[in-house]
């Protein structure tokens, strides 16, 4: 067993029976940095981005990384250097991308609840575009822009009522979701926005959900979007760019999402057929760029057999890996030490130490482990560290970025001082 590639994770493999990310032995990284520990592959991120760039070759297109998936500064810096713009949803995210070296005019500001202060800061920074999500937001943004003596560049996020066939918590394009403006009201909303002195209509936006693994929802949403663009432009309001959002899924558990370049070949063919092939395009991938680039390494603390369940208690928890507790999400879990085929396994629930019954990482896993061993939770690059917390006064994990045989500590583990900074005793 000299080398074994893990399916869906091109840069995570066993080498001499030890799990590696690129050229780095995870056991050595644990010895240096402790656990829980997030480890990311630079090559994996850039290869995922390259698939989009291939799909858009020769087109007027911009990839805007949806940074809510993973907002660590070094990750943002990596994508900024690779030519990405960014999709943000808060003033804090704007501050992060600017600190990472991004240009404000390549930033799209999405989100349903932008505050006046966030709008002012973004306008002063020279934001590329606001994706407006409600008619009330149009009024407020116009008021703020007029107060600053500028025009706010906007696109309106359309809710096309297309089912993305994903988890209901990450579905965003149906009538019952809080996002966007109903497609039936889009033309009227554009006409209203175009009349405001403080707004400049520059585009249109659509985002139907996350972890989408089928082509059909994208194709359906594009048809509906292009119908709307035709009606808006027929009313005399030019649309300079079309933003199709993100949401492309990754392989968590045998999922088979289309490759980004293959998907966009089909979408671009539809654009060409309808006469929009030369329009400026924007997309906002997040999970598909970082999800399978990351693993979370955790130590087995205790094995706890029971009458109904056997538990493998680890030092990573729902505060580090919130997706299972929040979405009942599946993450593959593998040992750092490759086991032989005849090793005795036990069916266990892998759970964390947080004082919640919902603190689980994986149900009913066949593992051959004991106290002191280490496990790697796969596909942990997206919506794990960015959603992590200090619940139970637990320190946030350290993060490492791997580049070949080199590793870089890109986030130190929280200290107690980090956790209580800003707090005061009476």
C-alpha cells in the first residue's frame, strides 16, 4: 500500500500508509499544530478555479468567489492573486477582501439585510455592484447614495422560482425563500430603480441555491433570466452584465455534480442561441472552489461502547464542523493511518465533546480506531471554519495551507485572550 488516492479528493492520498495533503504528511502537521486542525490544498483550489476559467475562455466573464464558503485571509489572497473578484454579504466580508488585496471594483455585495453603514462603506470603497434583494432596499440604497453624492451601481437579484433540488436550508430561488425579488415583479422594480438619481442599473442577478448536483435547474433558471432581460431591455433599460450566481455542488458522498467547464459549455451554448453570448457574465462559485480542498484532522479521545450505539468521541465538534448538526450533512471520515483490509472495524457514531446531542460528525461509520488515533474529516474546506464558533468556550481551530511539500500556518489556534477580547468584568 504505497499510495492510494481518495475518490473526489485529487490532492488527498495515502503515501506509505500515511494520509497526506499534497506532499505534506498530516501526522507531521498534527505534531506541529495540534488538533482540531484544518488543512487546505492550494493546488486543489486553483484546479477547481481553472475549470471555471477554461469554461469561460474567450468570453467576457468574471469569477467572483463567494467568500462566505471560506473567508480566511490567505484563502482570499490566493483567489485575488488568481484574478478572482469576490461576492460578499456583509461589511465585515468587504473589510476582509480588501485586507487580502482585492480590488473593490471587482466586488459584488449580495445579501438581504445590508445596513446603511455597510452601504456607505461600500460606496466609499468603490464597490463594483450591489445585488439588490428587495424593493425596500432600493429606497434605502438610493437615499444613502444621494447623501454621499454618488450613484450606486446595482443589479437586481431575481427569484426565478426554480427548484434547485437541494437541502431546503440552502435553497434560495423558490417563492418561499427570503432572497431576491419575484420574477413577476422584476420589470416594474427595474423601472422604479432606473428613475432614482442615486442608482445606476448595470446588471441582473440570479442565485437559486447551493450544493446543486444537476444541470437542469441551471438551464431552467437561465431561460427564465434571459426572458426577463429581454423584457427589461425592451422597456429601454440596458443590462450590461448577467450574474448567474453559484451553487455548483461537490462530491461529499458519491455525489456527481457536472464539471464546471462542462456545465458552462451547455449554458454558454444556450446564451449564444439566444443572442447573449457576448454579454458580460458574472458567476459566484464558493463551495465548488474550496470544499474538497480541505480536511479537518481530529484526535480520538475515547471509545464508548453502548447497548444501542457505539461512540467514537473526538476533539472536533459542532463548533468546528457545523454542517452535520445544521444540515444533517455527510462528510467522509478516514483514519490518518491506512488500515489493512482485514483490520477489525466497529460501527460507531463519531461525535464531539460539546454538550449537545446534536454534536455529531458522522453516524454509523465503520472504523478501526482507538483512543489516541487521528481521523480526517473530508470535504471540510467550505462552510466549516467560516461557520465555526467558540461555543462551550472552545478555541477556534488552527488552519494550514499546503503548497506541495510546504505548509503555511494561516490561522493560529485561538487563545483564551482571543476569546475574551472585548469583554469586561463589572
